[in-house]
């Protein structure tokens, strides 16, 4: 797989993850000592607090804390990565000067290494 193909695949994955993030449920996450942490609107597909036996969407407290802590940063990282890849591909394909081209090659290699598990 060429560098361009790898970069395009990573960019596509970032776009896919951002589309998935748009579907996440908004709203306040609530804690229940017996049930763990959950988003009220996820719990039963409603926007009201928990009132019944629907527990399929309850998350462990550690899972919910992780989601809350990193969701925004992960989305920002995907947006930035997708944008940077687009710029790097323009540089690599556009005949810019050697210094800028070398920078693009270096950044491309770094991004590919960072996303190695996704390849």
C-alpha cells in the first residue's frame, strides 16, 4: 500500500469516526450507586431520567468516565488528522519546494505510524 493510499485510508477512518460521533447521545450523564453511570436519554431511548427496567445501556462508571473525558478530544483529533492529511496530500501531489515536500513526507510517516493499528 502506498503512502497516499495509507493516508487516504486513515482520513476515511477519521471521517467515519466523526460521523459515528455525531450520533452520540447528548445530555447530562447521571450516576446511580446501584446501576453505575448512564446517560438518561440512552437508557431507554428517551430524554427523561430512568424510570423503569431498561438497563441495557447502562455503562460501568469507568467506561462512562472514559467516554466523557475523551470524546471531545478524540473528535478534535480526528478532525485535525483528516484536515492535515488533506493538506499533506496536496503538498505531496502539488510540486512544492523540497523543504515543504520533506516536511510533508515526515508528517505523513508520523501519521501512518500513529495509526498503524488501524491499517
